[in-house]
C-alpha cells in the first residue's frame, strides 16, 4: 500500500454511536418539511442530540445546500447553486419557534455567484428569527463574502449576538485546505466587525490534525488576538470521505486541554477545545452578558407559561 493511501485508525475517544431515536427522527422530519438544511446533519455532528434536545441550540445552513467553493475538508456539495429562496428566513424562524431554541447559529454555503455573497438573505434570516423568537440569541457564521465590506455592513445591520468566521487552519496550510479563501482576508473580516460593532463578540475556529505544528497553532491564536477576536474553538479534523484530505494525526484530549489553557492564558475570553468540539459547540454560553440576560428573562416567561418539555417525536412534529 502506497504511503498516501495509509489511513490512521480512529482512537477510542473519537468513537461515537449515532443515535437515531424518535427525537432525532422527528427533528429530521421537521427540517425536511420546512425545506431547511442544518450543519448538524450535513456534517454528521456527534453533538447533535446534546445540542438539539438538551441545550436547545442548533445550526441552520441557509442559501441552499450547494457551495460555490470546494474546500478539501468539507463534505457540503459543490456546484452551481439554485436561485435565492426569500421564504427561507421565515421557515428558519418558524422552526426555531417549534423547537423552542434558546440559541441558534446561522451559517451558509459560500455564494460567490452573488454580488453580496448572500448577505441580504442572511440579514433577513436574523431579523425573522428575532421577530418570531425575541428571547433567542443568534450567532452568525458567514463566508468571507470575498472581502466585500459593504456586504458585511448589510449583515451586521441585523445585529447578531455573536459574529463567527473560521480561519479553519494555520496560515501555512490555508491554500491546501480552503478553496478561494485567504488567511489574512479572514482576519481582516473579523477585525472589521469590531470596527462596525465593538461590543459584538467575535469568534473563530481551527481544526487540528491536518499537518500543522504546535507553534503554528499558537501563532494562529496570536493572529486572532491581534485582530480583536474574543472566542476560539479548536477541534479534531475528521475526514468525511476518501476524496477529502486525510487525517495526519489525532490529538489526545490532554493535548486539547493544554491548547485551551494556552488560549485562555493568552487572553481569549472563552475557548472550547476537544476532539469533538465544533465551531458552534456550547455556543449558547458565549454570548455577551447583555444578550444572555435578554434570553434568560424571556425564557423565564416562556417556562412560566408551560411546564411541558418540547416533544420532538414524529407524532408531535406531525401536529405542527
């Protein structure tokens, strides 16, 4: 077997069981009925049940299911996207209400075919969620929109609670890992958000296991801090198919704990690091104090109106 065909066996701490219980099936049916996509499903996230059912958070993927870029780590399909769906923002907002979410992350496929990169639909989705779910906090995770700052203003006018944009990997590996993306352009985007909305927490994420060195990870931390990023997440890269980049190394949980400690000591306000950590993992804990209080006040009123837990079974979803 040629060296490039050798695949490293997953360690025990990365082996998870997929739970397709009635709750999962009901939520999946809701997404299909509303013609919506979630990264939770597309990426087969191992944290899907904890986030959807226990923490009441979810990550919606808008602007269709087809990306104009072909990043070598990502399983989302690439091609020519469909026309914009202006009914999508309302369907996302409606689903957030049905699921009773307290925090929602809205991401999107890259839409380089659009002049604004999809910013207008993105912004309308944030507004629709807030209209229908005033107590829900909102995090956005857009593409770099080709560095167009007018589009960024359009997006930030919707006043999200957190702005997230991932650098994905260290500087040296960016060209190999990300398609049409630039390390410095991503950093500049994060910096510009702070100029537009100084009080909005900014966030970024990297995957490890792609061949980076520890010193490069630490440098990425310094680069993010130099551009006023508040929150960092670090997770293990997992190869989605044999066509994607292979895993060069699996990091032990102790190594993630060390990276988290380094990040916090350097000055990040919050850091999540672990083998199964993804960009939106425990995202509900990372909003600003003001946003969190708004959510808490609303949820208290919501819970006083009903002492029932939201039922995600197929029977309950069918009633909606």
